[in-house]
C-alpha cells in the first residue's frame, strides 16, 4: 500500500517544476525513515495537500504563459468585437472622436500587453493577482451597472445602497489586491503594481463585456441611466449604448489603472506595514 | 523586506533547527521534534527556503538500500530570525510526534 502511494506521489510530483518536485521527492525519500505501516502511510499522505497546492499554484497561476495567453486572447476579443460592432452599427465610426479613441484603444491595449509580459518575466505577482481581482471587479461592475439601470428603483435608500455598492465594486478590489500582494511580498511597489494591473484588467474585461452586451442586447441594456430616464425611445437607447457609453468604456482603460495606482498605493502601504502580531509564514 | 511574524508551527520549526544551528537535519527528525505532520512541516520548510531562511541539500553519498535523504539547516539569516523570534508556545513544539 505505502509503495503504491509513494509511486503515485512521485508520479504526481512530475507535474511540478524541478524546484518544487524536489520537495516532493524529499518527502517520499524521507518516508523510508518512518516506521512502515500506518505511520509511513500518514507521512506519505501528507504530501497530497502540498501536491494539490503546488500544482494549482504553479500550473494555474504561477505559469507566466497563462496570463500572457489570456491577455493576447483578450486583445483579440476586443478587436473582433469592435469590428463586429462597427459592421453592425456603422454610425459609431462617424464621429470626430473615432480616430482619437481608436488610437487610444490600440495604445492602451499594447501597453497592457507589454506590462503583462514584462511583469510575468520579472516574476511579479501583480499580474496573476491583478488578473484575478480585475476579473471579479469587471464581472460585478459590467453586470451590475446595466442591471441597476434596467431595474431602476424609486426608493432613495435603495438607490443610494445600489450606488454605494457600485462605487465599492469599482474601487475596493483595487485596494484589497494591492494590500494582499504587499502583505505577501512585504514590498509596497508590488502592491502599487497590483492595483494598476487590477484596474487595467478590469477595464479590458469590462470593455469586452460591454461590447458583448451591446451586440447581444442593444436595445435592452441601457448603460446610461440618463438615456433611460429622459430619452426612452429604442433609437436613443441604442445610440447611447454604441456611442457615448462605449467611449466611456474605452476611457476606463485609462481611468481604472490610474485609480488602481492610487488605491494600490493605499492598500500596499497598509499591507507592507510591519505587523506586530504573529502571522502565517 | 524580511517577515517579522511567524505562525506557531513555524516558530517550533525555527526553534528546533536553531537548537543546533550548524547541523544538517532530516525532515523526519524535525517532525519528531516539533510534533508536526509531514503535510504541515514540508510547506513550512518550503516557505522558509523560499524566504532564504533555510537551505536544503541532498545527502552526498548514495546509501545502500534506500534513497538519498534531503537535509535542512538554517542560513545565517535564518539563525538571526530564529534568535529574534519569540519562543514557541507549548502545544506546538515538543508534542508527541506523528511517527515516533
């Protein structure tokens, strides 16, 4: 039994990079010093949480190619969805700001992609934690904004609660991600970088979500509550969606990372501050 | 920036290794001294090694009839950190080992 478990652990350990595989091999080798039977089996089974944790960490989040591939896929998705919107709604390219916003879109996405490659190459945790926090932020914000506007409520307290929730969704993850990474690394600059990347990834994911919603539900997803309140014809709503609101989405590509720098600094300062109580190392 | 806070389990590992800081230790030996299970001990050793507080190497000579064992000891930074760290509380160190 113990031999079979040891063989399985060694086999599973091969999933890990060399530096981590060595620790699993060490644990298995050490099991030979443990009295045979239940104790040796318990010793070997202790490797399972390590295996699971390391496989998840190294293969899913620690692999530098995964965030790079994800970012390239996101850029491609933006390109395809933008072209699809331009074909479906040719009027969105007729405004005087088209060149400005198109250039802004290309430049910011190129910077985001470049930062992703550079930071993963440097081994910074800002990318993987920023990507995770950014996706959560974007999911809540992208879905929360039109949902709240669609089901617009008249009760002032509920409206205030909803708006406060949106503000929290827009800001808190940037600060928390910066705090978390600074706390793990003890480095303020990693917290700042995480705040920036969280904002950048949230904006890209939000743009993709917006482009999809506009294509899928053009007349029923009024992002701008003012459009819904004062210009309630379908044509006005559609114009609001594919015109003004997409410009806002592109603008967020700049605004969100800048806000992330500010809130990441705040969270990072808190996370990197020396602690007085014992914490898990 | 080096960490200043350690979990009680990490403190017990640091204390066990600092007791004879120059000597290379085996994992099972540390488990017996600290009473930690392998699933707790090894993640601690990994994190301490990642932090530069513990160094690890394999036995140099291949023993007959068993694989080479992994050896651990505190680095100079690890000795400093262990000296600064508070003493482990009872109940985390010196408990009967999982495999005695």
